[in-house]
C-alpha cells in the first residue's frame, strides 16, 4: 500500500521520524499542520495522484470527502499527534479510516470493540466448573465478587443502590460482609433483600448461625469455610449452594486436606482460597501457594482476594488491579474477591473488570496486556508528545498579591458525586465540565474582571479533574 502523510513545516521532523519508511511525507506551504484545509491540499493534486491513501492531520478541518471524490484517492484523517503515526501505520490495512474522526481515536475504539468481542468469545467457549446462583463459574475469565463490608448497617435503599452500582461496574456476585457481632436475622434480612432484587449473593462469615440464616434466605455462596466452621457444610449441601475453603494456617497441604474432607461430606461445588497476603506480610509466598495449588489441583477453581492488597497499600489502585488481574488470569483463578470500602479504592471493581479483559485476551494472544484498545492508564500516557522549547526571549511569570473583589460578585464552588456546582448570589450553575460552567458565567454577565475570570477557570478545572478522578475538592485548597 502506498501511503502519503501530509503535514506542515513545524511538524515535519516528527512526522518523518514517526513515519519511517512506511509512508512518504508531503510538507505543504503551512506552518501549523492543523490549519491544512481541502483548498490548500488541492494545490498538490499532482503529488497526491498515485497513492492508495493520503493521511491529513487529525485536527484538520474541512470536507476532505469532496476532494477524495474529485481525485479518486482516499483522503482520511490521520492521528492528532505525529508521535502516534507509527502505531496508525501498523494498523492501517486492518481498519477503514474516517473523514471526521481522527485515526488515533478511531483505531483505539475499534481495537477496544474487538478486544471486548474476543473476551466474550473466550468466556463463551471456556469450560464451566459449576453455577453459583445465576453466575457461571468458568475456567476463564474470573468472575468478580464485590463485598459490601457494611451491608448489614445500610438502609435498604442504600444497600440496593450500592449493589446496583457494583454490578454496573462489572461485579458478578454481591458479597454480604458480616462482622463477628452480626445477628443471624440481620444477615438473613440483607441477603433476602438482595436476592429479591435479582442479585446473586454470597455471605462472608465464620459464624455457622449467620451462614445458615443467609443460606435459608437465598445466599448461593459461603465465604469462608475452615476447620472451625466445617459443620456449616451440611447446610450448604442441603441448600445446593457453593463454598470457598480457606486454610487458617496458609498451608497448601491443609487446604488440600480440607477439600478432601468436605467432598466426603457431599460438597463438590467448592472453590479453594490459598489466601493472598498483603505486601510485606507474605505477599510473595502467597503467590507461590496459588501456583502450587493450581499445579497440584487443576480441577478445583481458585479464589483470589484482591482487597487484601489494594486496601492495605497506599498507592493508586488502577495499576495494582491491573497486576492482580494479570496474576489471577495467568495462574488460572476463577473468582476475584474485592471491595470498595475505603475512599482510595473507589472504582476498583471497574478497574479489575478492565484488567481481567486485558489479561484474558492477552493470554489468548500470547502477548503482554498492551495495545488492546482497553487500558487502565489514568494519569500516565502511552506515548509522550514532544515538549516545546523555551523561546529566546521571554519574561518569568510571577504571581501577584494584589486582590480586588469583582463588583459582579463572588462564587462558591463545590462538587457533588456527579456534577460541579458554582453558586453566585444571582444564580447557581451546575454542570459536568469547567468549560460549560465558565461559558455560562460569562454569558450571564456574572464576571467583570479578567483576574476573577482566570481564577474561576483554574478552580473549575480543578473541580472537573477531581470529579473525573473520583477525588474530593475544596475551593482554594491545594490539589
């Protein structure tokens, strides 16, 4: 395929570097690549002819479709940034590029769709161990069990709302966390409420009375059976439920012995949990236990408690969940237990789901989990755009200490769970992004000083970023 990449003078070096020998480069009479229009490109028809496809800058404006009809040569939008050209050129024969959507966005979207399709295909063909309620426990990929730690203390509406949120993020089973002081009837009531709403529910308790009441009210899975509460197995068998088996002493042989014992009691729908320990508290050794157990007992599904790691390390959860999901898929874990109890792990179910998708498809492809169109890059970027240079002549910026109140009035800014609020004595404006709010403020005549407008822009952008990241925001505070 003969490919021509069109650019302006300022981006020429970066475009040639990224294109390599995979495409020819046409530098038109324009400094800024994004300013190239169909009219300006029309001057180079003698160059375009003969190519299979011409890539114009991703931010170029105008109707290139008309010029394409006139020339008979495909003219499509390339990437927004020259640094992404190599990636686009590698995929160009596998996708139909667009006249309106930059290639980088289009290819990522298509790759993401293909990845999800392949994930669903893998899941559909994977062997099933057994069913937990309405959930199929398969060899791959892992299902997600999301624990509501304080489920018994929640009001009914909040309980149901939180369970719906977790399932919308990718949870397959809702786990009711029951403390040692929990009354059996309270746990049973919570389970009954969730089951009635259509959720597949598990109970996390060592108390046989709590376990029994939860099972009688529709729980499909018990976390966790040990030597101490093994008498609960008979009720689990009677209710045709499933159970997770745990070795108190973190011993593979003891876990194997427990498996044999409960099977002898008639319970075959079992999941083994070798227990993932927190970093600096046996994390490495616990991974070894998983590998050992999987090697010796390939026919018994495994559970991994991701919350033991994400909750007990002060680090951002997306990368941690990506690694945990990769470990789980590589080992052959069939269920991952997690929670969103603390603020720092909010969104962890959605992160784990993405991590599982990435790892499952990567394992099928026999590649690392990258370049899939699905990622967990939140603050970091996949490819860095080239930094600009300092001009020869400039002045150093300095903040001013002078403050003059805007005669048009002051604003109070805060965020709710989903929106930004900018309150002024004349009106209150609500929106999801800084631009729409500042545009409304200006259009409504609620700001009269440039310094105040600049301040509002800064604060509203901080609020928007906080909203996107699920962080808290306080006006005038450090971010």
